[in-house]
C-alpha cells in the first residue's frame, strides 16, 4: 500500500478538522507499517484500540463543530459516524477472533477515509470557510 500524504483535495478549510484529518492519515500510515510487520497480537490489538479511540474523539469533535456552525448537517454526519464506528469495532472483533487480518482493517480504514472524509466532510465543512 502506498504511503498517504496530505493533499489539497482533502481540505475542508476548517483548521481543526483538517489538522485531525492530517493526523488520521499519519495514523493510517503507521497502522499499515506496524500491523504489517508486527507479529505480537497484543501490540496489534492496542494499535487498533488507538484507532478506535481516535476515531471516537475525532467524530465527537467534528460533530461539535457542526452543531455550532451547521446544525442542519449534524444528524447526517452523526449517522455516518455511528455506522463507521460499528463497522470498525466489528472488524476489530473479527480480527481478534482470527476471522480477518489486521491488514484488512487497514484497507477498510483507507476506504473509509477516502469515501467519507474526502466526500462528506469536504462537502459539509467548506461552507465554514
């Protein structure tokens, strides 16, 4: 998988959201590197716990910004976030049960970033600029 670097097209023009998305890209890169080389299941699980914790934090932060500036978009985004977190948690549970690999989770997260973040978030937050 190629390394992902921040690009202009990912910008929402909201400083807080963009900073968090930049960190999320770095986390995706780190997860891919670390999960691909580590054979320690405890370390792998902790990395995925970090991913889930960061996703929860980011979603709450993003939703709070929407509540303040674009409350009509709050329910729309919150619904997406709930589904994504459920799917992520389900995949992590499946990995812990040996049903899927950690790399499959990374690919899910990459797809999530590029389908949700780059389309929904950019569309929702651009009016805030």
